[in-house]
């Protein structure tokens, strides 16, 4: 009894527990199964990565101040963060990994880097 590759239909030669005829068929099959969820994850990670790079570039001294307009001009998306930190005084910091920002008055933000 010959087994057939579920991706391309070719005859499978080799070990009896082998499921695909080649690595490329195995990869293609698994990629097609995981495609929908991976696109969402990939897009979210790309957005977080871009936000991180922007905060890192604007905050070389570990603590600085910038305007909302400058963040938006660079392509920052305020919808993508990794965590929120609230101090005992009630001040709310938004973080993208270890780079964070604190909303101030007049559309300004304090940029900070959290020490890990």
C-alpha cells in the first residue's frame, strides 16, 4: 500500500511514518493551514516593531519629551502597545516592550525607557 502526499499527491518513498514527499510540500501544507491566524499575528508584530523603533529613535537619552504630531509624522500607531503601567499616584504609562510614553498636556508626551 503506497501513501500519497496530502499536498501534491505524489507517491511517498522512505520511512513508514513519513507524511509528505518533501520538506517543501510539508512547509506548503502547514503554511496553508496556519495562513489566516499568522497574517494577524505578523501584522500586529510588525506594527509593534515599528512603534518600538520610533520610540527608541526619539528617546536616545532614556527620557525625553515629544509632540503627538511628531509621533504621528513618524508613523506611530497609538492602538498598538504591549503593556500599561499605573503608578501609585495614578499616572498611566503606555509601553511597547521597554519603551514607554506618558501623555502630558497640550498633546505632548514624555518618552521613557523602563529599566529591566
